[in-house]
């Protein structure tokens, strides 16, 4: 068995061994990971609640601000998240709407909430996180739900309504709680209104257009790099030096040698030398290779072996080719 076949056999055995080790130690497994909400759910925290209400016969809509004209009193308004306290004018409008027959489900915006104060409820209302719509208590991930009747309507107030968000509505009895509250206004619409603090321009751009901001930042860094002062003087451009004719010849010779053109060059040099020798010494043209080599060695003083290699042997490498060309040049200079 040759060394090459032995190496191939060892490589094959090693590959099989590595494959067996990999197959025995690793296995394919699928694992689900939460990659964040996509599409409309990314911008609408209460999309799941809105769709749940629609499927249970309670048309719902999500708004990000109180409309100029509040909906009919037969509807339900849910204020699940308020990033800033409600103004006195808006609080008065909501209270008046409840008094005319509306149903309100609201979360507190923080201590001293003006809307809660108008109903006489503390923003941190203690109590068990339960709600009893009449068919049995429901467990919630929030503080106590306090009901306040006002005029012809009512308000359900609690410290937090994050349980209605996309990621928590499926826990405990949150979905039943939402449907029970919506069932208190049969035939009416549900309005989910979030009152967040107005976003500043940089925050809005970062949330909505961060790829464009990243591209602009990269462009600005490139512009600063191009305009930044450099240390030290500029390096002068090198003078376009013109190469000598010998350099061109050397490059041509190296190119032809790399492409196996050394033998034709040597044959051409030999033919040129023999033609010149026939003109100078016509009687030597018919000599055999051995006597001719001896005549040239006696006349030039060069070793006969060197002359024989230059005239009758191929050049196996670059050094031999150069020796043969130099020998022919030395012989050609002899009168």
C-alpha cells in the first residue's frame, strides 16, 4: 500500500469516527423563543383585547387620544394606560360622560390622579385583586377594582390595567374580566384609549426610523473622518521612473521560461551560432558533434563538456539555460 492510499484511508477512518461522535453527542431539537411582537401588535399593546372583544360580539377600536367628541353613553371607554395625568378639562368631560350613562374602566396614572379624585377613589386602592360580575369572583393581576356609580352611569377604577395587554390577557381570568365588563353594555362599542405622554422628536425618530438614523450616523462619521486634519505632511507622489530596455528583456525572458518557451529560445540561439560559424569557417560545418566540440574547445579555451551541453543538450532548469546562452555568446565572439 502506497503512502498516498494509506493517508486517504486514515482520513476516511477519521471522518467516520468524527461523524459517529457528532451523531452520538448531538441531536436536532426545536425550541420556541419569543422574538417580540410583529406588525400591528408591535404598535398596539391592546390588539389582543381588541380582537377578543370583536369575536365576542363587542366591536372595539383603539385610539391614542381622547376624541374631541366622546362616544355615545351606551358605549364603554377603557383607559388602560395613561403616561401622564389627565388634564382638568378632560377629566371633567369624562366624568360628565359617565354621569349621562357611560361606563368607564380606567387605570390610575399615578398618585394624585385628578380623574380618580373626582370619583373619590385613591390611585392606590387596596384590596384583593378580584372582580365579581355576579357569576363568581375573577382573579386578576391588579389591585382592587372599585366601582363608583354616578348619575346614570358607572366607573370601574383600579390601580393598573396592564393585565389587558397582549402578553398578559391570557393569564388568570383577565380575558373573562374584559368580556364581563364589556357585557355590562350589551350592543355598545368598546373604545380602548391610551393616553401616553407626547413623545419628543428624537424618541419618535429612534422608534420609527432607527435604520435611517444609523445610516446618517455612519455617513456623518465618514464625513468627519474625511475632513479631519492629518498629522504630518502629505507624502509626495513617486516619480514615474522609466524602466530600462534590459528590464523589459529580462521580464520577457522570465515570462517565456514560465510558459515552457525556454527550449525554442535555446534552439534559436544555437541555429544563429551555427550559421555564423558556417560563414566564418565553412570547413567546420560538416564535422560530427564530437570533433566540432573539440575544435571549439581548443579555439576558445572553454571546457568541452560545457560546449557540448550548450550545443547538444536540453536545458533542464533556468541555470542550465543561462549557462548555454552565455557559452554560445562567448563562442560567437571568437573570430
